[in-house]
């Protein structure tokens, strides 16, 4: 290993923003030359805490993220933020709004904020975000926040990448919404019921605690901690930052790290296998066979994969 | 090809329910011996229309499905229903409720209803459901409804499998919920705003039409049709059945069939590649390497895939 000699990694550890920004662009664009620097990047890791923050529009997530950044800055931490955009064309407005609010910290040299599109040519969005987080880690940011908008597939993907995942809810979003968000709650390590100054916040927190403590099939994890925050006044933000910090050790047990690694590998293997399949000479024939129902997808997949 | 001679397929075409039920159990359990019957199953296909119906709890989806079944029965159709359970432990209650309501048609020999768990050992839930739908097709059901609960990852997966996808909404579910459901709307061919007797139903339909017509990046598809239904009174159910029927031809263009085939193959290739990877001797070492950050997930995936 000659990791110190890798120019890409040296650029990051110098603390300058430009080399980091350039590397993130290369990662996002799927630049294949990034691959050769990965061993050096991993070796130079500083163990920054990767924290996912997710939750539906309307939960006040962006305001809470801003309040958390402020809290960590007061504690002397350098904060990295990756804002991952889901690919849906319908939610772009919401994301633009988030970006504008984020600019509150734009002048702070110790806050690095970057939006990532959810394509991820290097092996899916999970792998792209993983690489970007590794780059922020080498650049000395800790915590590294991964923020997503929405409550869909990509959000759960991203949440499973973070060491500690905070799901932001608002009070009284109704039973229907609770059920919709169940997928998100399953990946939560901490649930923040935000807008805590609204009526019903404590009741929502109690309901969530009851719901999360009785959910079956999760023997391997303790129920997520449910906290009430009011991002606009800062109420509860300090305790939330403490809870995130306290979860760092829990997230670093061998079992938890192994679970995350399996998930990463699953995503990367799936993407890589599909990309290779799509470059085969017989790919179009096999697609046509399945489309024309002369071939079933299982047999088609068998043909597309090398033995 | 000796498809007529395949005993599994012969059992289905005889019109008996028991051979079909047994085959679905084998498909659900991932019985590998099913594979050898797939060419015969495909060859015996009758071209039944595969219709996905999805939507969040609270939209009245189950009542609407019941009303649609009634409408199709009056039109002399034999209706197959696959109810796909998402894996979330949090939503089981809702699904049980759906099942109970479904029993309205339990005595009708020309309605075949089956719940499928979302594990799908034969290549993911998408492939399992595809195979089950193919079996219902050979058994002479048309349409074949694929019903899902919730608004998450598996619902979008399943929706992409159907030829025609109906997304059920309720009026006035609020802006927050609209954004959450954006992922579902992206896969909709028809949107049914159910509970049409509630105030605001027409306004919700207008809002959805405006939102769906201006959404960018979808040049390849026309905007989904938005209809208002009241499942409890039957209002709008006939026109909805007509709209579904009218979409059958649209869904069977070569482009649409090719898109579905690519999606199926993507899911099948991903699952198969991962399953093979997980049986390799070096699998645990590679997981440990990624968990311990001595290996990045891309390089790990490279090692797990044969050249």
C-alpha cells in the first residue's frame, strides 16, 4: 500500500474544498479512474460518523438538519452533508426549497454541503453515496450527514447505508401516512417527532413508541428511540445530537457493520451484474424473447449471467 | 416443444382450482422443479390482461377491487387476483382486513384469489409474481389483478410488472401525502380518485391531472388518465373497467412490452447474481473486508461476480 502517495487522497487530507468537490463530481459521474484510488481512500479513513436523516416532505426535516448543523458547529465539529435527490421528477420543487434553506450555512468553511443525483453509474446510488461519504470522511468531516427527501425506495436504500439513521416525522400526520411511512420506520435508529410545539406532538411520540416496541421480527435490533424536537426554536436539538452520538458505538458492532456491508455488496453485485448483462451480444434477443413470451425471465437471467 | 404433454400445464387448462393452487404454492416456495415446466406454461398462455392495482391504506382500494371484480363478473369474465403482501411487519393488520373483505367473492368459482408473500425465492418478488400471473393466465383468468398494499418499494416493483397499473387515491390526502406517493404516480397508467362522494374529490382529480400533465421526463408515455370513483356505491366503476380494458392495447406495443421485459430481467439477473455470490467460498471474507473497510463494495462485487 502506498496510500500516502495517492494524489487524490493527498488533495483531500490537505483540507481544501476544491479537490473534494472535484472528486465528488468524478464519483457522481461514474469516472472509472476513481477505482484505482479506492484502497488509498479507505486506508486514509478517519472514522467519521455517517448519519442518515430522512423523512417525508412537511416534517420539517430540512429545518431540523439546519438546527443539527448549528448544534454540531457549536460543539466544534466539521459537518459534511450529502443531500441525495430521489430520481422522481415530481419532487424536484421540494428539493430546490431544501437547497435554499441550506444556504444558511453556505459561508461556513467547516460545513461542506453537496447534492448528489440518484443515478450512480459506479454501482447504483448506494455505492455512489458510500464512496462520497468515504471522501468526506478522509477530508475530515464528522459527522457526515446523508439527507434524503421523500419516503420511497431510494430513501430506504440510503438509510441502510448510514451507520445511524434518523427518521423525521411531524405530529398528527394521520394513520394513513403512518402506514405509508412504515418502510422508513423499519430502518430508523432514532425517530424525531419534529414540530414539537404543535398540539399532538407528545401523543404522536407515544403512539410511535407503542407501535415500534410491539413490531415483531426485529429481535436483532432494539426499538428506535423516539424523541420530540422543535427545529424552529432549537428545543430538543441538543438531546437529539446526543442521541445520535450515543448511537455511534451501537452502529459499530461487528453485526451491524456486517449487515451494512452485505447490503452494500448486494446493491453493487446486482448493479454490476445487470450492467455486464446489458453489454452482451445476445442481450436484445433475450429481452425480445421475454417481451414476446417465448422465454421466461428466470431462464433469460440464467443466459445473461456467466457461470 | 411438447407443451401439451406437460402434466403441470394440463392440470391448469382443465379448469380445476386445486392444480392451480398447488402450482402457486410451488412457485411461492421457490420449488426448482417448476423451472422445467416454464416453456410449456408460456406456450399455453392465453393473453390474459395483467392489471396492477395499488394505493395507500385509506384510499378504499380493497373496496374498489371488490367493485371491479363484481363489474367484470357481470361482464362474464373470470377474475384472478394475486394479493401481494409487502414484507413490512407494520402493515400486516391492514392486509388481514383486506383479506376479510375479499371473502365477498369467496363462493364464486370464477373468482380465484390468492395471497403471495413477498419473498420469492425463484428470483425476487417480481419474478415470483410474474410466474404466478402466467399460471393464472393459463388457467383462463382474464383479467389477472395484482393487488398490493402500501406505497413503498415492493409496490413500485409490482406495478412495473403489470401491463396496466391503476393507482387508487383518496380525496384530500394533503400535499404531504401527495409527495410521498409520487413514486406510485410515476408508474400509474390510470389514477382512480376513490371516495368520490367526499367533498374535494373533483378538486383532487383536477390537481392530479395538472400535476401529472406537467411532469417532465416522461415523453415516452402519455399522462395517466385520472378518474373519480365511489366504490361503495359503484359510481364510476364501469367507466374504470372500460378504461382498464382500453389500455390493454396500449400496454401491448413492442416498446411497452420491451420495457417490462427489461425490468423483469433486471430483477431476475440481480437476484440470481446475488444468490450465486452468497454461496461462494470467499463470500464471508469479502463481507468482512467491506465491513472492516479494508475493501470497498465495488471491488468486493467484482470479486463476487464471475468474469
